[in-house]
């Protein structure tokens, strides 16, 4: 089932609306959001931290449904984004 979520990246002041399948993983959601912000995430991390709007850490391997995310929810992506030298 497709749902819309509001995603916020660490270091960004704009939220992004994302429409995704609720069967997608939390990690997949984070990677997708990072890919849309190449200026902030020129080298996206493979292990971002994803939290819901209450600040609860979400398990990367969980589907969005199992993580408790549903239509209209807010999530935050944080992580180390350093490029290899």
C-alpha cells in the first residue's frame, strides 16, 4: 500500500514529502531520502539513524508498517556522511 510521509534530513531545513510502499524497509526509506539531497549527503552513509516524530529509533530492517509509520507521519534521518578520502 502506498503511503505519504514527511522526511527531514539532518542539516536540512526543508522537509520532503515522500510517497512509498509501506512494505519498504526503514533503511531503504533513509537511503532514498539521502539520495535526493546530494548537497547534504554527497556520500550517503550505509547506516543512517532513523527516528519517528517522537524520537524513537526505528529498526533499519523493519518494514515501514512494522516500524509503526503510517500515512502522514514524520521521520528524521541522521547519520555520518563523510566521503572516503
